[in-house]
C-alpha cells in the first residue's frame, strides 16, 4: 500500500506536458485543438466577405486538416485558468445537488 501511495505522490518522468492554452474548432467533423495563431488565421478566413470554400491548417499535434469553411460551427478559447474555473464550478454544482437530495434518494 505504501508503494502505491509513494508512486501516486512522486512525479512521473514520462508524464505528458500540461494541456496549456489552446483553441477548439468544431463542427460536424468533430472537435480539433489548435494554437491561437492557427485559430486567428481560421477566423480571418471566416470573416472575409468572400470566404474560401476550404480551410487547410495544422492542429496542435501537427496533423494536416482540411475542412469546409461552412462546416465550422464553433471557435472557442480554452485556457488552463478557464478549465480550472469550470472544474470548480462543476464541484460546487455537485456539492449543491448533493445537499438538496433527500436521505432516501439514491446516490
């Protein structure tokens, strides 16, 4: 048991780097994470009076992506601070819902 606790508390050398800040681009094709610079380029294309039919870009892991501009439904920023705030809000909501339950209700 102590080994499991020690393994949990000690940093692992092979850990993935933190998510950091990124932008999510999504639509019927799914969701893709891109850098802020790539998102800025995509938004410039979407803001044009005469949009190109397709946009080609690289996601955060380097995959080449080609998407129809009319299929892009959402471009949203996702920072570490925003995600931490979302987690705090979720915990508070769950705590509130748990306090509202009656003793005979299932968990």
